[in-house]
C-alpha cells in the first residue's frame, strides 16, 4: 500500500513537471511567434529603407549630373557629361564621378583638360547648395574660380555665372586676376597694396 502511495505521489510530481514544461513550451512558442513577427517587420523596414535609399540616390544622381552637365554645356562646344555612380565599398555607399563623352568614361582628375574639372567643381558646389533646405545665405564666395580653364572659355564661364546668379538668385563674390571673367561682373573693385596699405578702387 505504501508503494502505491509513493507511485501516486511520483506520478503527481511528474504531472506537475509535465504541466510546467508544457507551460514553458507554450511561452517559448509564443515568444518565437513574436520574434518571427518582429523579424518580418525589421525585414520590411530594411527593404523600405533600401528602396528609399535607391530612390534618393537616383534623384541625387539626376540632380548632380544634370546641373553639372548643363554647366559644362554652357562653357564648352563639345562638352563632357557628368555621370554619377553609387557603389557599395567597405559596407558604405560611395559616390564615383565620371566624365562621359562619345560613350567613353573618363576620370575627371586624370584625363580631362582645358579646365573642365573647374567648371564641374563649380557646378557641384551649386548643386550641393541647391539641395540644402532651407538654403543658406544666397552669397557664394569664389576664390580664383576657373583658374585652370582655358582663356578661350573664360567669357562663356562668366556668362554662365551671370545666368545662374539671375535664375537662382545667388550673389557671387569673386576674387580673380582674370580680366575676361571680371568683365562679366555687375561691379568690380581693384585691390592693390601700396606702402603696406590696402587700396580699393
């Protein structure tokens, strides 16, 4: 009789253990379902972020290449077009810039001439300014812009500056030794130093 009582007690203990295990198992299944749900949400969020990133890159690419290509067209008779390419390197998105003409890609810093990089750098600065919201002050200071630009294209560069100034409402303050570029300005000041004093005329 005592053995039967002990067996009953053990059976009750095991039933209790089984119920605890079942309860733990149910909790774990519920937690697993929640984790799977959270994982799906994270995957969906990551996909949305990826799509937004791609669309943003597309818009940036168009904005940057369009403004820069227009600037190059305004100055040169056979201009390059700027191509923007976003590439994943070292787990980061980087931006590569190329000049393109007749289907050939050219590295702007090593293979272009006559000052195309000067014009592109100026246009990139304008593109960057135009993407700021709200815009910073509408004054941009240029120190010897287009200094590597061939003299043959300085007048076109000056006309381009005037057109951008008028269309975007930007005032350019330009420091330059170039008289051709200076002739395109609304107002010029000649600065010289005499006996250690700055003279402005």
